[in-house]
C-alpha cells in the first residue's frame, strides 16, 4: 500500500488504483474528503482498500447499524465490519467511549457496495486502531470517473448525536421524501408467528375483532396466503400469487370486514422470488440473478425491464383487485450478485443490480400510489440505508421471535439515524402460559417503536388482554413523545439499559438494567423493564409521585424529598414524577 498525507491525516491506499484523496473542508472537528477514481477508459474495479489510523485509547465499543449485539472492538484478523449497498445496510460506522463519540465515519454513496471496518492494529504493535474502507467490496464495477465523499466526525459529542448528524448530511444526497401515513404509527397485528404459513380467514376475523378493541389499527397478512396447506417453509409454489380459497374463502369480503373494523390491511410479498414449481419460473428462468435450493425458488434479475414490469404488474393488480392499503415487501436483500449471476448484457437496461433495485422500487411505489395514494409499505432490516428507506413508511426489526433483548437493540439501532419514518418492532410472541412480567418486559423492550404482536388473542387469558390494552392506552396517549421526541439511548456497550424520549414538558424513560436515575430537570415517567422492584432516585427538588402497577393501575401516591430516595417500583410498573 502507498501513503497519502491529506490535511495532516495519513491514508494508506491500494497501489495502482488511480485513486486520489482531496481535502474538502473541516467544520469544528468534522472533516470531509473527496475520494476519486479516474481512468482513461471504462475500467473494472473491485475491493479498493483505504485505511487511516488513530491512537489506541478512548475506544470502548463499535456501532454499525446492522450488527445487533456485536459491539466488539475487534482485532485485525476479525474486524468489526459490514458491507452496505442500496438494498442492505448503511455506509456508517461509529466508534465510541461509553456515551462519547471517538470517531464516526460515513460515505455519501449509499448505492454501491462498500465495506466499512474497524479493528485494533495490535499486529504491528504501533499502539493504533484502524479505520478501513473497501470500495466496491466483492462487487465489480465498470467505471471511468467515480467520486465519493468521506465524512469523518471526531467531535467529543454524544455518539447518538454524531449518528443523527450523518443522517442530516445524507439528506443533501438523497432528496426523495418519505411518504408518511398516520396508520404506519398505529399498533399492528401480524399473522406471522401465530399462523406462520397457514393463516385461517375465519379465525382471523375473530382475532381482529379482539385486536381492534385492544388498540390495534393495522394488520399484515403474512406468508402462507398464496397456497393451500401449511407450507414447507420454502417458496417452491410461489409465483401465481392467487389467494388460497382453503384459507380465505372470499378474500375481498375478508378485506371489507377488516375495513369495517376501522383497520388498514397490508399483505406480504417476497419481492424477488419465483418458485421452481410455477409457469412463471419457466417463462423467466433465463432472467434470474441466481437460484436458491434453500428457498426452492429463483431470484429474479431486476436489470431486465421485463422482470420489473412483471413484479410491478403483480403488485398493482393485487392491490386493485382486493382494495388493499399496502404491502409488506420482503427479501429485497436477496437481490444480489453471485458467481452464477449473468454479466451485464445488451438486453438489460440497468448496468448494476443496485441501480435496478432502485428503479424497481420507484416503479412499484409510483404504481401502488396511483391505486392507493395513502399507501403503507413495510421494509425490514437489513435494508436500512438512506437511499432505500424513502420507499417505505414502516421499517421493521428483523425476525427475533421471543428475544426481547435483540428486539430492543434493533429498535434502538433503527431509531438512532432518525429517518423520519415509523420504526416497528419485530412481532412480539409469547405463550398463553407466559407470566405478566415477561409479557410486559417484551412490550417495554420495544417501547420506543410501533409495537407489532403476533399471538393468538382468541386463546389468550383475559389478564393478558387486559395488560396489552392498558399498555397500549398509555403508549397511544404518549405516542408523540415516544415516536417524535428527542430520543436518547444510553450506554451502547451495555445494550442500551436506559432509553428515553422527551419533549419540552416531559421525559419518558424505560429502565432495563439500571436501578437508579438522577435526571430530573422536567416531569418524568419512569417505566420498569428490569427484574427488581425498587429504584434509587436522586431528586433535584421536592416532587409528587404516583406509582402504577403492571396493569397501569394507580397503587400509591406520595411526596419525594430533595436528594436520594429509595422508591418501590413494581416490575412492569410506572412512576410518574411531577414538580
């Protein structure tokens, strides 16, 4: 590798790449550099590595939007890294010391395949940590003139502020606006974990009557509606996209009943899949990116206009036929090149898969909005970058059934960039024999998202339903603060044990693994998602406190003195502290 010194920063870059780095500007510790590649003619490039180094101190953990529980500061042979592209991840990595930003770096290009990495450079014994970019990671690109801006933020500010500021910066490159819909912010009932691939229309009618009474206003009919039987976990027969008469005798009538309840309805589709056992596969088999024996389906190649027209036509016709309110678009991240993928050819109208997926989503959203202007579209992790999220208004945590900690971490990771859309939890799922404390703990772990649940309400004990209803009443009453207030997630390295959101008048705080609290500059609601039934409060001045139990019922009222107070705090309960 060769060394480039740019504005007193040492970069190490690949030899013979025609790569140059120019300093653009610096503003209070935020540095912008232009990385450029220029060739005399179109040239295939791949895996171009750029590194820079910082002193090995003040580093505790690493934040990457798709890495979940993995916050490790890893060594050179096991870098903490992720590759982002238009349909997966986001080109940002933040290194921090507890609350404080050490360095957050990001790229302006969220469309092409780039890898961002961090590692401890112990092998050279130079007392350094290393930041690394790999441009066009594992993906060949044909370019003549390419440039991207690298933003390096070294300010000593809260790490979550450095992440939010990157999102603001991205807005200058990605101007397409999110199409908001108020129903994207209502609690949602899903058929996935409770029915999997065998939804039952008649039972669902009874389920949704209960769900609406509890406070749910949207339903997603997930996988399984498209063929008879229980399914095999794959997509062998997917492609006809006709509703199973065995599961929904009259689907149009079912949709009408949902609307009569005052609810909106969306239906799941796996965007790239065509099952091997369908006439569509035979028709389009020469236009596949790759074939999956696991899914028993082909993955369509959107670089062909014929493929995009087929997908858009299926979705638009289905929306029109059944008067749907939206779609859940799944498996977008399976649009990827493999060794069996065809090279670009003259029958294609998009040179890269990333360009093709963006064009496909533009065509889908435009077509569906012509049918239903107030459209609902759900995406899920890991397609969470600044270029793709403008094509949805619900962004859901990836599947993590029954794992409340993973759900909490993922919700928080989706909230931190502040994309101005509704972040949804993965569907909450529990047994009808589960304790109230564990159910409430699941609900509180996803408190700062729009909750989705996927349990059979018709089989749930009355006390479960009462708990859900009371929880959602409080959540709905405070929704504006919860979803649109100033969002703060403390202690990244400890999986966010204290999370809050606030407006000018009130702060709502969920304590997960913390049993003390001292930030009382305004009225505070504390919610107990932990395992202990007491908390220490360091109060700045005398206050009045109301204690609520796990069901949201008031159980005690008393005054707190200035200074340290030990307070009874029911598991799953709430303290309202007023000054």
